[in-house]
């Protein structure tokens, strides 16, 4: 669920076209305690020209949105 919460913000910050489906690779998840997680990995968009970015995304429980469960608290995206 934490990985899914990070997917759209990573794609947006990377500048991938809206509606595209980049794949995530090498995802590592670190438990930060108290329901928070840090995810690191790469997001790759394959098409006429392949683009990829590395990312660090941290999520924490979102008490105001029980349906989604998490809010992004940190997002770093760097081009490969």
C-alpha cells in the first residue's frame, strides 16, 4: 500500500505524462516505526524514449484519510 501511495507523486515529480504507467524497480522498504515507511527505488517509463528516475518516498499513517491510509511526508526524485 505504501508503494502505491508513492507511485503517482513520483511520476508527477518526474514529469512523466499523465496517464502513463511507469514500472517500479528495485523497491526497498524500510520500517521507520509508528506505521511509517521509507521506500527507495527507480521508476522507469518505457516508450519511444525510455526515462527513469531514482526516488526516496516516505509515508506516514494519515488519520484524516482512513480509506487511503498513508500520506507522503518526504519525496526526493532524481533523474538517472
